[in-house]
C-alpha cells in the first residue's frame, strides 16, 4: 500500500516538474478560462475572449464562472495553479479512499483501489493543465461521498451546495436541473423541508442566464450547449453518414462568420440549432451509432488527448474521432504511427483500462447497493457520449475506480474460495 501511494506521489511530481520545466501546453479552453478570470478581475466583464480582437458573442456565455473564480483565488499565477492542480490529484485520491471505506472495511479493496488509481493517466496529466475537469472531479466525488456517508445526517444542504458549485464549474450538469422538482416532491413527502436548499441550483441557473441575456441578448446558461449540438454531435453524425469532407463543409456552413453583435449572434444560434437538430433527426440511426460508440470510446480511452497534449503534440489540427466515424481507418493508423512512443504508452494504459472494466462489470451484481454510482456514471456517459474523450469522463473517474476496486475484490474473493469448494 505504501509503495503504491509513493508511486502515486511520484507520478504527480513527475507531471508537475515536467510541466514546470517545459512550455505549458496551449489549450483553447485554458486560454478562455484565463481570459474570463482576467476580464472579471479587471473590468467585471463576463467574457472569455480577448478584448484586443473583435468580439465573439459566443464567448459571453461559453465558460461558466466556477473555474475562473478558482483561478482568481490563485492570483492567476500559473505556477501556483499547477501546484494546486497537483495537490487536487492527491486530494481526490484520498476522497475516493474515504468513499471506499464507507462501503467496505476490508483492506483488499483499498489496495486494489490504490493500484487502480495509479493507472489513471488522464487524471495525472490534468495536474499539468489549467482546465476545470479535475476540479469538477473533486466536486462529483465529494457529492457521492456525502450521499453514502454514514456520519453525515443532514445531507440536503451540502448536496445542494455541491450541485450548485458543479453547475458553476461546467455546464455538463445543466440537464440535471430537471430532477430538482422530483427531488423536492420526494423530500417533501418525507417531511424533509430542508430540501428547499435544492432550489439553489435553479436560482443559479436563472441568475447566470439573465446576466448572459444582458450581455449577448440570449437567455442561456452557456453557449456550449449550442456549440456541442452543431459542432460536435451533428458534425460527427454527418461524418458518419456522408464522410469527413462533408463534415468539414457542414461545420463551415454553420460557422461562416464570427457573430460580432447581438443580432448576428441570435442568427447564429437559430441557424446552428436548426441545422444541428435537422442533421441529427434526418440521420438518427447514424447519430445513435455515433453516440453509442462515443460512449464506449470514452470509457475505454485512458487519455489520448491528455498524453499527446502533455508531450507537446497538437491534437487540434486533426480529428481522429471524425475520421473514425467517416471510415478513414488508414489515415487514423498513419497518424497514430507518427508518434510510436506515445502510442506504445497509450496502448499500455489502454490494456490497464480494460482490466479496470472487468472490475466495473463485476460490481453490477450489487447494483442495488451502488445505484448512485451507476446513475452518475451512466449520466456522464450518456450526456458526453458522441465526442468520446477521456476528459469528459474524468469527473466520474474516481467513482469508476471505486466500483472497479469493489468488483475486483469480489472476483479475487471468488477465486480464493473456489479451490476450497
């Protein structure tokens, strides 16, 4: 156990030192988070673009407030942020361990969990990125821990606050707001009037959307919903149905001009929503294929984007996902062969990932006991499915590893008892 914990610390330090001594990877999301933090601090402007260029009205609401506030707490110092991100990796490890202790008192699951955690390539790589995914991982793990905690009696207000913070960190939790009325009704039936705390996420949504309406003319929580619909979900569907080139043309037809004022942004939003929905509904069978395969790819991917980006290899110029759905397997293989060392590392972690999946499937036998784990996992797989990248699965990676550890403990116990029987 101690040796494995030392390995985890060494992995964190390796990433931290590597990213400190080498140029920081340029990631568009990071730039936008930093821009928003700077704009909020300097002028109180809710805008995630650079003010030295033409305004892009999508960027008024694209990034939510949670992570920029986190950056401001670190004085927008990239070295301090990197150090804290590294500490978050260690913190989330212990959160997962505490969560596991709520479910099992025996030592084998804890040992398996620690070994499994040491294989989470994407988590360790994020120690070197200025991205919100790791912070959301902490919040999701904390929420599940509160839910299963035996010592916390009043859970309504901490869960509501964590729900709200998660929503502020990333809009991926936005669809969960439809559950608020159901939760309130269920709690009121049980005479838990402290459930009124669950109105907080709704109030946050309404307040942020109102601010965005004042800035961009559109009452929306985040423009990322429209961007994902048109530029990812629909585009990948077109790639599957008509090929890679058609997907590029589809993207250009939607985003042919930067929306530089409220009128142009309203037009962009209307066109993107209409074309995105039409592309999906007209090719719904292909969309289901893309979504399902994307979900499978997401749970299997140990962190290709993270590994390549950390190594300084750009992944923005070529979408392997689009080429896969287009059937351009030769180009995919050719592209991957250009980085033999990185691909070898990727394959090793992919094999380890598959081993974790065996443990996950073994835990299904106790679905009733772990239903909240599965609900959280399935939600993220369903909502982020089409893109299929490891970073979108990262927020539930600790939940995934805890379940896998419990499953593997069950497998090993079975084989240990088999000879006796």
